[in-house]
C-alpha cells in the first residue's frame, strides 16, 4: 500500500488542474530512471493508469508524480489528499531514456508532458549536454516546472497558446526557428506532450533530419507486456509501448493510428465522468 | 446393464449468459456416489497414465464409493494441491478421461461414456473446502531455516509455494499484478473458476505461512541477485506465458481489435463487466469475431456473448478457426457450453486483413476459406488456402486468441538465465533448476503454453528440486530444454 506524503496544485485554469504528488514507493524510488513510469490504482475498483516518474527520493523512499486531472481516474487521484492510501502501485516500468553526452539537445515539453521532460533534462545536463528547452502550455496558469527547467537549461523558451506568458504560439514555432537559423543543428530532440504537438515536432525534425525521441502515452491495462493494448506501429513493426517503449524514434511513429487508438474508450470516459462520482 | 454417466447440473444457457456466475454447478453427494460407482476399478488403471501428475484416480474414486471423502481428498492431494481448481479447468477429455478404458479406442478425445473424473475431483475438492481439510505440514528443523522466493503467483507459483511451505520453509510470493492468482485470475473467467475458489486456495497458503507481495515486478524492481542478497536461499520462477501473439495481418492495429489477454484482463481481473462501478472500460461490438481455437479463444468468445447480453445487444459472436472442429485444442466441454450460449463457429477460415472505417475502428474482417491438407508438425491436418475464396465478415470488435509467448521482462535483464529460441527458460528436467544455481523454474515459462495441471506438475518437481538443493548445496545440474507433456494449446 502506498501513501500520499505531499500534494500541491501546480497549475489551475478554468477547471483544468495539474497536481503534484509525492508518494511512498520503495522499489520505484530505489530503481526508477528518467523516462520510466509506474502503474497506479487509486482504489481497488479503479483503473490501472500509467504515470511518469518525475522524481525520486532514495532516502525517503518516495517518488514524485505530476498529473493533469483530465479523465475520471486522474480526477479521482486528484481528489485524494496527504495521508490517504492508494490501492496499488507497481514499477518502475518501461525503458529508461538513453542518457549520454550528445552535445546539444533540444527538449520540448507541452502541457503535463513538461513533467516528463524534467527528469530527462536533469540527467542530460549532468551528462554534460548543452540544453535548449522549449516549454509550451495553453496558458500561463497551466505552465509547470518553469523555474526548475530554466535552472538546468542553457537556452530557455516558453510559449503559450493564448500569449499570456512567454511568446504566443506553439513550441514547434520556436523549434522551427532554431532549426532554420543556420546555427549547427542539435544532435537530438526529445519531445513529450500532447500527440498533435509531438506529431508536429516529428514532421519538423524529419524534414531537417534531426533524430527525435518521443515518449508515447498509449492506453494500457497491465503495463507489463501482457495485454498489447498499447501497441503502436513503429516503422513497419508493431511494438508495445509499455515494454518496448515508452520512448520511440518520432520519425517512425504512425501518429494517425495512435491518435485513433487512444480514442476507443471516449464514450465510456464521458459516461463515467458525467456520473459525478469524484 | 451398465449405468449411464451422471450429467452434471449446469445453469441453463439463456440464464447464465446474462452474467459471470459459474456455469457448472457440480455433483451432489448422491450424484457423485452414482458416478463413482460406474468406475470399473480396473486392475490396470490406465486413466492414471493420462494424468500429467499421476493422481491415483482409481484410489480416490474408490474412497468416494465408500463415502470416505476425506480419504478421497487426501488421495488427490498427494499429487495435486488444488483439486477444486483442477476439477474445474483441467482438460480432462484430453487427459484422464481420454485414457479411461470406457473411451472408445482411437477417439481424439474422451467418449461421453468415460468416467467423469474431473467432476468427481471437483466434488472431492469442494468437500475439502467445506470441511476445511488441510494436509498436515511436515515441518523439519533442517528446512525451516530456509527462505525461498517464488516469482509469479499463477498455478506454478502457488503450487510450488504450497509444497515448500508445508515443509516449513519460509516462502514469499512476488506478483507483478495487484491481485494474486496469475492466469487463474486475469485469464480464466469467473464463470469457469469463481474467484471465491481461487481465494480459498490462496488463503490456505497464507494460513500455512506463505507471504504474498503483489505489485512486485521482479527484474524491474528488485533483481534476482537482490533477492539473494535479501537472504532468499533459492528462487522459483513461475513467470508464465503472458505475452500475446498477434496475426501479423494488415489492419490489426485498428481500434477495437484486442488480444484475448487484454479483453479477458479487462473483464476478469479489472471487472470491466461491472463498469462504471469498476472503472476499467471494455468495448463490445454488435458483430464480434474471435480468432483462434484454444481455451483462451473459447473464454474470450463466452465473455463477448455475456457482454453483448448484459448491454442489450442481440447475440452475435463468431469464432473463426483455420482448421476444423475436431482439431480445435479447446476443451470439448467449453465448445459445447459456448455453442449452447449462442456462439457461432466458422471453421476452415483464415483471417487475411482487417478493414477499418474513417475513425480507425475495425469494420470488417477479410478472410479466405481453407481445406485440410497433409498433417503438419503437430500431427493435425494443415489448413491450405483455397485460392479465390476470399470473403468478408462484419466485425466491429475482434479478439485475437492465437497463443501466448513467455514473459520476457525478467529473462531480459538476467543474461545468466539461459532461454531457448522461444524465450522459454531452460532447466534440468529432473530438478527444474535453471542455468543459475539455486534458481528453479516451472510452468509455462519452461514448457511453453500448457495447462494448469502441467504447470503444477512441474512446480511440484521443482519444489522437490529446491528441497534437495537446500539440503545438498554442492550437487551438479543437468541443463536441458524440457517441453510440457501431452496437451498444449496449439492453434
């Protein structure tokens, strides 16, 4: 049984909320590396949901999770408070991000995807990379981890869809300018965010021939390779996001398929959310 | 005149398909006595050769005829830890009942007239549960100082843990899912094996001292070395075969095409049939197609029929299989149950392509008809495509149930653990010890996809291997790839 030891609201805007939890999870705290995730069940009757490990504290045996309260299960998690127990947690799952000294790296985080960028940014910085970080969010009040990422970045950009903070527009606009500026191309781009954002990043870097990694958020049940619900087409092969990923070469991802596969339970999600049980 | 076999009571098809309650109700005492009295008590009981673990079938049935149910129970328990589970899920018609002298010679599976050994086993197991009969532990000082880690809580892990704990060894079971039981929980639907039966057996293990650690994924969390460092003297790997195989045909990643594992896990483990009280959703279609001919395919098809019924959709679930009915590896009992429940079966049909709609959801399955050719490596006649016989079936939900592969997470991070080309762990067939000393394995991770009883047989052998190893730490091993015996789920 895992327990919530800290909870804070990182962003809030018109009913949308991004919440940070620190929870007890010994195995995960000791083992998790940047890029890995856990499966969490809030209650016994709950769903198993994949969440990225944002940070670990080996001494306290805790891990940090950052959740956008979007669907029923994330809202249910958002309703839990410090001291509450969560039914089940297993991990760390998936492969870790390959961390090495590439030289110059562009990191792009969109929305709650910024939470996934953060541990990778720290590890890449430690490995000696020069970091260009581009964060994007709908609006100022939903932008998370700005100071934390600024602190580890050599160049830092923020975009908001509505222009309420940083420049108005999308992360890919900044990326395009960097790639077209005539300066040496970055060795690798690492992008995590909503599928449309990752897809646009992939199209942009493919044209410029810059290797790009993305972390995919396919639907999962067990998270350990047993259901195949998270399968994605990578190049000509079908892969399981949970055990073969969650990171893949962005240029090989079949984005249209992933987009559609992630929609198959939309009706049930609407139904359970409308019951107002959280 | 010879007596007729005693039919087992079942919930009628119309009623049972509206829920997930158990279908087969089992024998009453009177029925068990009548069925047991049909046993010829052969001088040479060939039925025993048909049992993968060699239960003294003649003996336990004789005990029943004498109303010595406790004697019957302990006779089974000499070889099989979980009679109430095996009495429900064993493919008896391919094993003991097929070997029974009353089965017609040369028949591919048991004749109806053969003794209903499985129902008698189930009756006996139920008597054990009702009366709380426990096999006495034989703890010894020599063994009680040892600690053994069991990885995986499926049939193999549960069986091995029970064997070791009864000798006084301190056993901890690590399970990656949040609930224990492995395939008995996530795979086999509760209408074949009620969770209460499984929980009873798990509680029994807890009573004899087995510690359960769910949510523990060995290989990702702790490694085998770390378990050893924590003081575990030996480790048993009952990892199972849980990785779904797909057809590899175009369109297979369209929406609403799932593996049987996903479909069954949602329904069974996550109780999606109780959505929204349980939060995990499962989709169902108006025209469901299940691909495959094994027990997993039958389970998926029968879950699909229930979900259609429960959601007020006219029953339309079709199973397509590339060979004919006689080659289906599924239990005959389950095929009969599924037909009663309204499953349509299409034989000699090979899927070629899934066709989707504009939203990326599956809409049709394109197939080709087959005929049976020469026998293949499995001894069954090979399906051969008939050129130009392509046709389409309506399909808005497809479940692919064509087999499972070895769970790879732990072997992948443990290079010293030798595996074969299928990813199965290689063991010494006598002791079940792996390429790593003091690490043993059994069940589907060794033999490939097999049955519950085969897994238990291997686990029992491994338990003995572990005990011998703990008492004689320096003896050698003889590595060899061993294959499961008898029936296997070949599609």
